[in-house]
C-alpha cells in the first residue's frame, strides 16, 4: 500500500518523508498520515519554537475531519521556560507542545504502572504490536475532548484502573477519523517505534530490523565516501554539460540569419551587428525598417530568388532616408534564394544590375545572409575591418574568400 506519510520529529526513515522540529513543515493537508514524535521535542528545542505546534493546528484538523489519521507518541506537557528553568508568568495561556490538537485533551501525570489492556476495537487492535513495546507508562488521559457533540475520546489501551493510557480523538461525523495518542515505548527507542508505526500503516513486514543499516562494518564508510565523490563529479560534469548546451543553443541562433521566418532572421541580424559593436533595437511593427541604432538603419528580408529594383525593401530604405534618416547608415540584409542550401547559392545573382545601381545611388549597403555571416566571422579577427564594410561601403558588398 502506498501512503504519503510524514514523520515530524525524527529523521532517516527511508520509506516516508521526515522533518525535524527546527525545519519548515510541508503542506500537511496533502498527506495521508502524519506521525508526530512529540517524545523528541525537548524543552530546549521547544523554547526556540514555542508557537510552531499551534501553527499547524488547522492543517491537523483538516486531516482529522477528512479521515486521514494523525498518530502521536506522547511526551509530558511543555510550556516555555525562563533561562533558570521555571515557567513564565504570562497574561494569556502559555503555548504548549500539544497546541497542534484541534481540541483540548487532559493528560494527568500519575505513578508509573506496567499494565496495558488493549481495548476491544479494530482501532485499538491495530496498535497491539506497538503497545507491546510499552512496558511502563506514567500518563492517564482523562477526557475534556471539547464541548462539541461530534468530538469523542475512544480508548486504545487502559490500565488496571480502566483509565485510558492511550486514546483516539475521534470526529464522529467522519468514519475513520482518528488522532491517536500513544504512550512512549520502553522496549525500544523512538526511531524503532516509528518504524513499527509505519509497518502498521502500510501493512508491510520489514525483512530486516531498521537498525540493521546502522551497524558499523569496516570498509563501508570508505566506499560510501567514494560513491559520494563520484556522484559529486558526475553532478559537476552534468552541470558543465547543461551550461554547454545553453551556450550551444545561444550560438546556434546565428543560423537564423538564413531563416525563412521574419522574427528569428531579424534577431540573428541584431546579434551579429552587436558582435561588431553596432547596437540596434527592434522597431515598432509597420515601421519602414526593422532595426535602428545610432549608427545604422537595417531592413531585413528573405526572398525566393534575387532582389530586383522593384523590391519593397529597397523602397522602404529610400523612404526611411527621405522621412526619418539622421546620420544612420542604410543597410539591406537579404536572405536571397532562401529555400536553397547556402552552398548551392554560390555563383547565382543576388541583386539585379538595376537593383545594384539603385542601392549604390542611395548609399545603401546591401549584403546577403551568407555575406553577413562571413563579415561576422571576419569581425572575430578584425572587428574594425568588419565594421567598415557595414558602415562605409555602398552597393552590393562582398567578402573575398581567404
């Protein structure tokens, strides 16, 4: 049976989630069962977190009234202490380690006794293996479950005087509702007692006792240390791989200078210009050019064939020159023959003679996507030369093969 179980107050239970008293608690309302090791909450710890038990009372109540059990290994009642150890005098009810309970339950400290009678009920019977570990108790549960007619205390175990030494707080409108208050075990420690409660909840029989894995065997700690070292190396390598993947993803975007889609092509052109220390920004939709900076105005286009004199992109750059230009260099980046592999474009005409004349006459620098990529690679060796090509040359610009 798979149950989402939380243990509060004790760690190292491999089958369930665990938190100690000083940690942040998870969302308790999502759990199937909460086991509270109140026996591990010492006065010293409680003095540092006196309101923490109260902070989860609403969530505990939600579990209780929705038939999801809460099991508690009891401890003496604690309230905040002074530095000298005596209780504080407060103008209000002092916080206690039982403030997580949705209603008040009276716990009376009594002379220790050994008798444990398991009550005659299915609720009590399931705790019989746990109660077998209780050889001595010193607390009786005497009642005061609250004024509501829907709240009852049902016995789990009683002593020779028929007083409850273990009981379940029950929300009667909901079948299976249960907050079980269990005496501290004396025939085992709290850790083993919690393992036993997990067995009861899941119906599992552990093949070996839980403490088996804590027996010291020479050589195991060294192997564990080596495993941790290798795991750390793997984690470090994995981190490096992820960083390289991110870097590759960013570099791979330069290929979008050949994209047949407008947005990625414009972004790739902006990146390439940035690498030449030519800064540009995207312009608003329907503006006459696509990228604009203090030094440059760029129109980006992709065409299936070559650029002719009737190209809308050339017309837009001329319009920018007439209506908006200050001192910006006019640049046309054209992904000509856009459906063909760049290697197959070599030797093909990219701009008609009429287009080249119009570009030259209007002081426009025109580059194909392949040429722009070559200028970008040139910039890695000689950024000044690459910038001059973009900012000073006019007409169709080419890069001689080296």
